[in-house]
C-alpha cells in the first residue's frame, strides 16, 4: 500500500507543464535529432490542458518530439512504461528522437513517472514483451490488429499518469476511433491522466477542449481542426470521392 501512496498524487493533470530546449546540452547541431528544423534554440512547449494533440505532415518531427518527451518522462524510446525495455537497442544502428531528451528540460507539477508511451510501429514488440514477462492481462496478440490496439488502450490507460500516443489511430477503423475518443473522455474526466498525442486523424484532432497544435519546420502553432491540411484533404475527398481520387492519380 505504501508504494501505491508514493505513486498517486492528489493534484489533477496536466503534470508535465512545460518543456524547453537547452542549447548547452547539444553536442552537435548537425546531428539528428538536433538538426530537425523546428528545434531552434528558443523552442519551448507549454501544457496547459490535460490533452495536447499535435498534427503535422510526415517528416516534420512529431515522433522525434514525442520520443524525446517519453525518455524525459522515464519511458523507453521504443515504447512501453517505466521499467519496460521491449526492444534491445544494443545492436541498433538507428538514432532515435530519444537522444533529444539530453537537451530537453522540463517543469513538472508534480513529476509523474506512471503512464505509457504508445508507438503504433512498436506495438507488437511491446505486446510480445508483456507476454514474455508474464503479464496476466496482456494477450493483446490474440486479437485483430485494431482490436488489439483498443484492448490495450482500455486495459493500460485507466490509471494515473502521463500517456504519450504516437499515431494511435493507425490500426483503428472510424468506428474504433470513436471508441478511442470515448476512452479519451474517460481519461480526461478521471482528472488523473495527461495525454500528449500525435495523430493524422481529423476525428481525433477534433476532441473537444484539447489543445491542438500544428508542427511544421517553423515550429508549433495553435490551430483549429478546420485549419489543418488533414481536414481540408478529407473534406475535398468527402465532397467528391471519385473526382478527388481521379485528380490525385492524375497529378
């Protein structure tokens, strides 16, 4: 019981209040991830709401930013919770955004190390790891891709903590995305969950009351879902599906 008291706090989310770049922690500005355009010396990001959503094109650095935040929070850059090491990095030649944490500084109120870093691309590695260590409620691989994702969210994202989602919609149908929205609402209403999410889904971007930011090479800026390229493209498609696809093919 004492260990539980140490983990739980009585303050509501958000717990991570602010991050900023400390240029003195950068050894080589030309090396990844510090060469990503949005990481200027004055980079900072405030978290003033329980749910922060980041949109942006592929290659703008969304995953890099989330990996840096995740490592800062004590998670493995490949995904998982504190103390989980689902991927052996010893022989890896890939340099990940987790290196960003060496130059990131953070303000917490208070610092929370419970939660989870969910990466769509490493979900199966994490699920296998949970099976191997004997998690009594894992068994996420016995379901379809999307069902496994959703079951994972429902089982792991109900506790106090900071939850970082990198493209959670990747295996979810529109109907399952609506189920994920309901899960987000339960997390928000609990007042003990902070969510930081990168997504390409206009449906998830439209979550009421969330802070929606667009990431580009120029940095982060607040936007409405209607201002995102994702929404504009989907609106054009829905207005004329056949014509839209024909035009896209012809370009």
